[in-house]
């Protein structure tokens, strides 16, 4: 993980701790993966903030 991504993750974690909510954007592996499966794969099962899951190819929108 590059230093900028580590810094962004630290900022997101600080905001989530302060506000109890933070936006996180991730990509699903494919259309058949459920939100629960994606959260588990990404290690975000207990993520308190908003999670936006996109399909592959949509991340450039």
C-alpha cells in the first residue's frame, strides 16, 4: 500500500471514530457477489460507516 493510501485510510478511520460514519468505496468481484460476501472479503464486516459497492468497470465513473 502506498503512503498516500495509508494516509487516506488513517483520515477515514479518524473521521469514522469521531463521527461514527465515513464513506468507503469498494469494487465487487462480480455481479454474483452479495454485499455481505464483499464486506467479508474486504474485511469491512464491522465497518460503521457508509459502504458503496460498485461492479468491476464502474470504478472509473
